[in-house]
C-alpha cells in the first residue's frame, strides 16, 4: 500500500473488543477492533485532552475513562456528554492481515488537537 498509508499492526494482534495504541511521528492513534470491524481514531478525548487509550471499547464505541463520554468509532461523534466535539477518525485499510492507516488528514471533519 502506498503513502500516505502507514502499516500499524497485524489483525491477529487486535482481537475483537480490543485496541492498540500506535505512534506515528510521535502522534498517538488508536486502532480498534469492534466485532471484526477495524477503526482508527486519535488517542485524545475532545472533552479535556485526555488519552482515550486509558478507556475501553464498548461495541462500536470507545469510552473515555475520565468522565465517561462514548464516541462512535466510525464517525468520531460523541454519543454522551460531557464531550460535545467529535474525535478525529482516520482512513484504514486491511490487506493480507496487515492494517494500514492514513494519518495525513482526518477522514471526518474533526481536527486533531496538538
Ligand atoms: S476527558 Fe473524556 S469525557 Fe472528559
């Protein structure tokens, strides 16, 4: 797969209901497996800039462990307060068990926070 895609993990390393945290150029991302569907999102809660990697996968959502907001892994939209803004999502491809993500720009309208 060509740039801007970056190889981040093998599918067998991410069982359903789990995720891994990956760093690309020192920026953290979450690559999650929600019942066989893979997603890539920024590792940052939009509420208070807290790592979502401290949280957990809940169906097709990721839950922030600090105040409990859940975000849709596909759209990045917050589904519960207190978060009001979406998290950034990224394009992801799977090829022969290799997961690739495109970190060059969010796939949704969210802007990654520094
Ligand atoms: S920091 Fe995530 S919900 Fe508050």
